[in-house]
């Protein structure tokens, strides 16, 4: 009986030690932390857009200047004033111009008087020639004097018309129905139109219809077409989204620091006149949209495993990649950067990874379609909705 009791105590002690060891291991061994962040392949809508920044402008603007010089005597239009075609915007001091008109009229009167005298002299000389008192040469000279007097009269009339036109141009009128966007002149200023037409007013025809002039990179211009929808926001109304339509793609390119861009014109309806000239518009040009496709997280296309992970890939994935690279239609390109590996039937082939055994990346070749910053259309590959693809590496060093 004594031996049985000793054995029981020994067995109980052993069991206690085993249980304690198991408890210690379970509560003091940390689970293996994941090495990768993943996201699921799913189905849903996708829209591809081209992002660009542009400036809102009126459809038609007209610079109003002056053809004559003078001092501003009166101003009748100011900033933001609506104006009608022919409405007086300002008047220049007409004193000098009125004096020129009187001078031209006096010169015209003198020329007309000279013409009367030349004609009377010519008519007398015609009678004297028939009676033989003067020579034919004298008559010819009289005819020349009549012609010269006629020319002086025409010159005088032209000078009068020019002076009167300049006098009328001292009253600056609106050439269109519109609104004053800019005014660069005030009462008392001197306008000098000798060398260059002064810019006094900038008028916009109608602010209910505007355009956005935006620049698009040469990499995106192949996607832009007339009639595409455009969504944009402005800083003045950050909570509201406005809409427009691509109206024109201009062939005239611009280059700045090696970046080539092209100008895109977007038509914008502005019935409430909330949008103002000069506002900066953050535009999204919708180049393609699909209602339901299989979608990859775009971040998965940018993921590249490190060298150790690449070496740890299973043999099946390595053989699959080698087979794809050696296929005649999938010949690897010389400029392959490790993400884009080839082209197949005109489509690009990308490498994405799922998490394999022992948290090693498993390679998958996929072809893609349209894309945006969040999702990319999956055209072909061995992935299906629900599969988890690696988007980035977990930063374990930061946790330590």
C-alpha cells in the first residue's frame, strides 16, 4: 500500500510538470506574425480616369482698346458691370480731336476755293486759245492745275473723314453683349495709342457657358476623345462636383522640363454662374467605364518580393513562370523591370503574388485591362474572386 501511494504521488508530480510546461508554452510563445498585407480579388464596377488641372475661362473674351490717344474724361463701366453692344464704356477728352476736325475742314474749304479758281481760269483760257491770244501749252497747264485742285479737294475730304472718325473713336463702346471682367483705366489717365493699342477693358460674352483649358500628359492623350464626360471640383465649392464634356483636343504641344503636354478644352455649363473666370479646376476625364468586372487591387501590381522570398518560391510556380517566359508568343522584353514581363495578344502581362506555404510569395501571371488608383481589371489568369493577393510587406522591423 505504501509503494502504491508513492507511485501515485510520483505520477501526479510528473503530470503536474507536463501540464505546467504545456501551459507555459501556450501562454509564452508568440504566434508567428504575418509577413504580408493582402487584399481580396472581387467583382464590381471600375472607371478609368485621366487626372488633370485646368483653369476656367469664358468661351469668348474681347479686349477693348483705343485707336486714338487722349485723356480719359469720363468712365461709365466698372468691374462686373453687364454691358450691351454699342454701350458707352468711357470717353476721351475730344478737344484736340475737335481741333483736328476744324483744321481738316478749313483745308478742305481752301482746296475747294482753289478748284473754283482753277476751273474759271481754264474756261477763260479755252476762249483765248480759240481766238489765238495764248498758246495751247498754256491751256494744257491750266488743265493740269484743275486736276491738281480736284486732287487737293479729295485729299481734304479724306482728312476731314479721318479726323471725324478719330473724334468718334474717342467714345469707347462695347463691341459685344457681355460683362466686364477687367478694367485697366480710370478717369484722368492718359491713353497713348501711338505704338500699341492700349488694353482698357476685358469683356466676356456669357458667363453661363464656360470652358476649362487643361493640360494632359502625352502618355494619356491616346485615351482622350471628344464627347467624354468630365467631372471636376473647384476650391470655392469643395463639397460640390461639377460636370463638363471634352470639346477639343489641340495638336499644339508644350514642353516644360522634358514633359510634353497637350491642351484639352472642356465645355462647362454654368447656369447658376457659380464658376468664375480664373478658378482652378481639378478635373477627372472619364476615358472608360465598365459595370461589372473581376478586379485586382492596383497595389498588388506594384508589389515585388525580396530576393529571399523569390528563392523560396515553390517549384511549381517557378516552372510556370519559366514556361510562360519561354513561350513564343510571350517572349520576355529586353526592358522587363520584373513587374511587366511580356505582352500577350497585344495585352500586357503582369506578375502578382499570393501567399503560399510558409508565408512565401506564389507567382501568378495576369493580363489586365482598364485601371484606376484602387482597382485594375483582371482579363485573364488563374486568380478568381475571393483570392487574397499580396499588396505590400509588413514592416516587422518597425514593431521591434
